[in-house]
């Protein structure tokens, strides 16, 4: 009986102690230091931008083909 009460008391005290521990917030008077620079690390941006640029390059060709197809359909239906 006493061991069970002792365990319960220890558990409650440890949980209260853990609940009281909170990390200290960073000071708000100074802005955080930047961790990355835009000048040196462009490989990822270039890898993402390359397919987008390729798609934009063929956009006019695709639109021209669609216009020709639409004109052919209109001519055939008249």
C-alpha cells in the first residue's frame, strides 16, 4: 500500500516538474540572423525553374498547332 502511494506521489511530482519546464523564448528586440544567401545557392532554384522555362518556350508552338487544328475543323464542317 505504501509503495503504491509512494509511486503515485513520485509520478505526480515528476509530471508537475516536467510540465513546469518551458524553453525560454528568443529575444524579440533583435531580428534573427539569415541562414541562407540567395547569391551562392542557386542549383535547386535552377533545377526547378528549368522545366518551367522549357514549358513556356513551347507554349507558342502548341497554341499555333491548336489554332491550325481548330481552323481545319471549322473548314471541314462548312
